[in-house]
């Protein structure tokens, strides 16, 4: 009995507690529902004021965004720490600033303005017409998307209402609308590809016009240190920038237009307030994504730099393959290539790791979080009708107005489609931000290339000092200041009729080594000059100044036009082309015909250098081969001399150009050159060539030189006597050393 009373008491208490909790929860729900109902009614009463307030807030936010954009476009990039003071341009400006990578600042907008003016030369151009057509197609595709969304809602509505005829008509309209939609998409893809090609073509032609003008291509690689891989910049980075720019226009213009049109449609169906709430959520999530986004621009610029270094290493291996093979240096080269490749791989892996977290977060926010917010916004008009006492508010604010199930289904499907499309548009805009910062890396590298080309063409170089120049620069003093002034100054170039004259011209290497402080001599037609001296004394440097490759750092240089000066190096350059092209380079077949030269004349020139048999051996004048591999070293030097005889300039610079031929062929070459009236400027250590020259320029290797007449027989006799005396003195020293050894051995016994 006691147990029964105990169970009854527990049951009674439990029921009372449950009833109390139920009443509390029910009352709480009623209060919350009443608060929500009053809020909806209050909103309905002040709907106009609320909408106006929202519009004011939107306008204020847009104005603030525009103000920030203007400030971003006008803000200067903060200076980076200054690097080594040895890296300076010749006009004294410091170029040792460290790169901070691509950023969306004023520098980025300046780079883009500069590049856009190149890829789109004007309004009345093919590129502008393609952009206008592309824009029109983007607008058409956006409105087609809106029409498809509305049609999708009507099809589902007819399906819910069991209206078979309307459903089939909707399917027919759907298929009919697919024709212009697919055509528009295909045309957009085609125009995007064509824009990329046009952008690349215009930019490449612009760079080629600068890079291949005069000797800029030489100066970029030899007189300036800012660009080490111009070939990779021209062939790869320009292509990537052009593709990024064409894709960015489509990927940015289309989502922006979609977002505007879809938001207008959603504002009509859902109301400004719901749309404003969604936009607030989207803006907050976009701000979070921007804060967590890795520096893609800097990462892309760094990756391209490492790609260029890796490419450059392989280019060096191919260029110097023979020397490396003879030195058996494959292991050393493998270590260098592997080291640079591993640096590239480590950087790429780091980028991939950064993309894992950011990509996951970005996909979650864009695809799921924004989609869920849109679904909630679509469901608000439906569930708002069920609020007690809120029927009138729903009619005023949410436009329910007693809609039946089919209408609600149609509106929900249409709004959901528009919201998903709008979410996708905003997602593509987010992805576009990533593409923009990546494109900023390409834009910065291409702009740097253009800047260097402009500086080099105007004689402004940035070359790091090495060797003796670096040692002198580390010691402050008057001598160092004089050297700096010498490097920074410029001399004058005067075109003469037929004379070559150096008047107080310093011979200075690009890295700052002063080889000869003031060089003066005069060469007239017929006065053949022999140039001798130890290695590194300035022989080739003088030729580079005479050929216009190096700047004139002072004094005055008088010389004929470059068409009257021909240079023949020790390793002749053989271009891509036919056998005829090897002889007439840099002329083409049309230029040869204008000069009145025939193939028979070329054959006679080859007969002079005893190379006439090569025409039949190689398959005729029109045969095209890799002549660098097909010809021996001696044949290459003979081809170079034949090239000289074809052009017949006033002056010929001969830089050890007969080292691979016999003395008989050498005699024929020099004799024929003098018979053609070509004045020779020769660098050679061969005594056999002295007889073809009547002046000599001799460097002592200490910054001094002697320019005088040359008596070949007398000089040969003096040289032979000098060598004989040196040998006798060496023998005497050996005999004295042996005598000392014998005395020491005799004293020990």
C-alpha cells in the first residue's frame, strides 16, 4: 500500500511538472509569435520609411566603396627597403629596391592603363568592336537566363497543378530557348579566345618593336641586370597576361551584369528588405574571405620568376652543351638544375597548400552558405502567411495575397533559380578577385619588361658592380667618386664620312671596370690596324663601343654609319634559313636582288674562300639545315668571311676570326679583303697576320696603351730576338740553380 501511494505521488508530481512546462513553453511561443506578428504589422505600417532607409544605407555604402576605390587608385605604393647601393642606373638613380610583389594599388592601375592602351589601341579598332559585340552577347545571355528562370517556374507550377498542356508547351518553349542560349554561349567563348589572341598579338608586336630596335635585345641581357629571362617574359608571361585579361572581362562583366539584373528581379518578387538582408550576409562573408585570402598576386609573380630561372638554366645547358660535355660537367649542371627545380616545386606546393583551406572555405560560403540564405529568403513570403493576425501585413509587405499552391510553387522556383544564379554570379565575382590579383602579377612583370626596354633604349642601365669595380666601390674615396662620375657621364657620337677616330674615349665595362681612362687614335681608309694586348685589357670592349653595343662614357667617337662597319667574331652566327641566307645575312633574297647580286656571284665569293663545293654538297642554295651543326668550325669562319666579301663595307672588325682555318686560307682571306678596299681592324695573336697591317694599338693591361705605325718585319725580328733572349735567360737561371744544388751536395760530403 505504501509503495502504491509512493508511485501515485511521483506520477502526480511528474504530471504537474509536465503541465507547468507545457504551459510555460506554450506561453513563450505565444509571446514570441505575438512579438513577431507585431513586428510584421509594425513593418507593414512603416514599410515606405524602412525601404527609404535601406536605400539611404545602400547609397552611403556605395559612396564609401567608391571613395575607397579612388583612394586605392591614387595611393602610392610604400617604398621598400633600399638594397645594395652598387645597383644603380647610369643616371645615378637608385634601382636597388626590393620587389614587394603585385598589389591592388595605384601601381597596379597604372600598369593596367599602360597595358590596356597597348592591347586596345583605340575606339575605332577591331578590338573595340569585338569588346562591344562581346558585351552585347553578355547582356543577351543575362536576359535569356532571367527568361529561363521564369519559364522554369511556370513549368513546375503547371506540373503541380496537373496541367499537361501547359507543361508540354513549357517544355517546347524551353527547347526553343535553348537554340539562342547555346549559340550565345558558343559565340562568347569564340570572342573570348579571339580577344586573347588579339591582345597577345598587339602586346607582342609592341614589345618586339622595342626589343628588336637597334641593339636593345643585346643591352637588356648584357648592360642591365633587372631582367634575366626576357625570352620567357615575351613568350610566356605576355601570353598568360593576355589570356587572363580576356577571361577577366568575361568573368567580371557577366557576373556584375547578372547580379544587377537578378537583384532587380528579386527586389520585385521578394521585396527590398529581404534582398538587403541577403546582401548584408554576403558582404560580411566576402569581407571574411578577403581577410583570409592568401597573397595570390605575389605568389604568381614569384612562381613566374622561378619558372623563368628554371627555363634559363635549361637554355644555358643547351647553349653550352659542347663545353659542358667536354668538361664532363653533367653532374654539376644536374645539381644546379635540380636545385632550381626544387625551389620551384617547393613554391608551387606551398601555393597548393594555401589553396586547400581557402578553396574549401570559399566553396562553403559561396555554394552552401549563400544558397541557404537564399532559400530562407524565398521561404519568407510563404511562411509569413501563417502568422496569426499577419495576413494583411503579408499582403502589403510580402505580396502573398492568397496565392494558391501552384502560384507559390512558381514563385518559389523562379526566385530560387534567380537566387542561385545570383549566388553563382557573386561567387564568380569572388573568384574574379583571385584572378585579378593573379593577373596583377603578370601585369607587373610585363610592365617591368616595358620599363626596362624604355630605359635601355634611352641609355639608362642598372648593372651590379662585380670584380674590381665592386672592390673599389666598397672603399669610399676620391678615386671611387671619379669612377662613378665616369660611368654616369656620356660622350658624343659624330658620324664621319670614312674615318674612325677615338678622342679621349674611356673604355669602361658595364659593371664599372675602367680599362682605359682615355683612348685616342685615328684610322683612315687603307690604314689597317692590329690590336694586341693581354686578356681583359679592353680589346673587345673597344669594338663593342665602336659597334654601338656599349655606351660612350666620355670623349668623342667619330665613325661612319653602321652599314659601313662589319663585325666578324671568332664564333660566327649562322641564322635559321637556307645556305644563301648564311652568306647574305642580314640581307634577304629580295635585298640581294636589289643589289644586283646573283647566285653565281655568291658562288664566286665562296670560291675565293675555297668553299664552292659546299653548294653541291649541302643540296643547293635553297637547302635549309641546322647550319650550326652541319658545318665545321673552319667552314663557319669561311662563311663569315664570304659574308664580309658580299657586303663589302668600308671597315671590318676581325676578332680572332681566322683561328680555325689554315694559314694559306687566312692569307687568301686577308689579301682579298684588302683588294676590295676594306680597312681591317684585327684582334689576333698570330704573327702571320702582322704583314697585313700598318698600324698597331697595343694595350699593356694596366690602363695604358701605345698607338703607332707597324713595321711587321722589324717587329717580328724584335719579337724573335726577345723570345731567344728570354729562353737564354731561363736556361742561365736553370744552370745557376743546378750549380747551387751541386755546391750544396759537395759540402755535405
